[in-house]
C-alpha cells in the first residue's frame, strides 16, 4: 500500500502567463505561488482479483486501464506503466472541482507519485510536475497552464519561470518559519459559494492572448514584484500587487468576474484588505485576500455569510506518507 499527500495551492501573481499561448511567443511567463495546508490524498493498493477499482466521487470497477472513465487516473497509470490489478482511492480536503485551488493538478501529481512508488521508483518534483503537465495539457488537452502542477510537486513559496522552449525554472523564495507564519496570518480565503469549470474561461483567455498582450506582460512583471515583496516581508506591498493583478485579470476574458464578485471584493477592501483576487481562472471558487491580521474579524463580518477557510502556507510539496503491505 502507498499513500501520498499533495498540497493545494494559491497563486499571488502571474497567472495566465503560464499558458503556452503566451509564454511560447512572448518571451516566457512567470508566476509566484504557494502551497497551502489543504491536501489531496491518494491511496494505491494491490487488488486480489484481476480488476481495477477506482474510488473518487463515484466508483469504477473495470477489467483494464483502457476502460477507465477517469481520464487522469487512466493516463497516469499508462504513463507510469502500471497495468496491475489495483485499488485507488482519492480523498480531497476541498472536494469537487472548480474551486480555483488546483485540485486536479494536485491529484495528478499525487497519483503519479504513488504509482511510481508502487513500482519502486522515486521521482523528483520537476519530473512529477512535467509528467503531470504531459497528462493534463498534452494527453487530456486541458486548457490550463503549467503552474498548478509545479507548485503541487515542489510545495513552499516559489517563483516559477516558464520559458518559450517549455522548460521551467523553479526558484524557491526563502522564508523563515516566522516569516511564513506571518504571511499565513495575513491570508484569508472566503468561499464564493460557486464553482465553475476553468476550461472555458482559460480557452477564451488563451484565444485572446494577442489582444491581451500588454496586460499579460504587466501581469508577468507583477510575479516578480510579488516575489520581491515576500522576500522583504512587505505584506502591504504584496496586497497591492494582488489588487493590481486582479484589476488586470478581470479584463482578460468574459466570466472571470461578476457583479457579485466585484461587490464582495469591494466590501473586503472597505473593511481593510490590502488587496486580493479570485483564485484560479476566476468566475467562482475562493476569494483570496491579503490584510492586516487585526482586520480579520471586520473582513469576515463584511463578507458574511461567506464561509472563511483558514489556511497556512506549507513548505512541503507532494510526499509519500506511507509504504507498507
């Protein structure tokens, strides 16, 4: 039996520049993001009979990998060269898709980590991230960028550079335990009450890359500004970066924001938030805010009845928790 744990993520700046339609043609992309203490767990175990059982929001019992309906599980087993009779269980702290916290990429990375370990192989974070991108973007033709797979594999707080030749450079941002705790204290996530599939928004955004070029170039620069603010522990400056990035992101495609989201964000700002954004592609999911810790209650009151999700930055990426018979 193998059990892996892989973190979900938040992105501070640069989202959209990790799409191939941008970074391949405009000098590369950059994203500053962090892993949080909400996880996807994957359990892989040998099955006695000759079938494959996969349990997620529903359960599949099939005789071969090719019969699996769950695309990520099917392609991960193929890529890892695992065709054995297996039982695979997935459990997420934030169930469902469309929350903007990178759950599908965390699942892909964690499953690959488990399947390679099942075969007696270890993969480093860069290998796991690349294989996960190959599954989600190339094999399954997903519209997302590359950042989610990388932060899920590496963990911590990172500045990622996406080069035109599809190579990626990961630069961990040095934070002491105290500074990481301080950043966590300045973070709040509020559930918008709505989930959405990111593919439609991301495809529309990708199609508009040429017309959005100037905005995306500025968004790429903001990833560096976010990195610098984090290094300096300047949380107000980081909040200002999020605010500028959100104002730019809102115009990249239809559906990224809405009247409701705009109102929620305005109320949070009036209650003392430095800045923020909707996580992921937009349109729903979680509202991420940077704020003085002493304004937490006022912001929560202003956004009531939205539910606040307490999160902390975690230094760990995908890891193997258990190996046994």
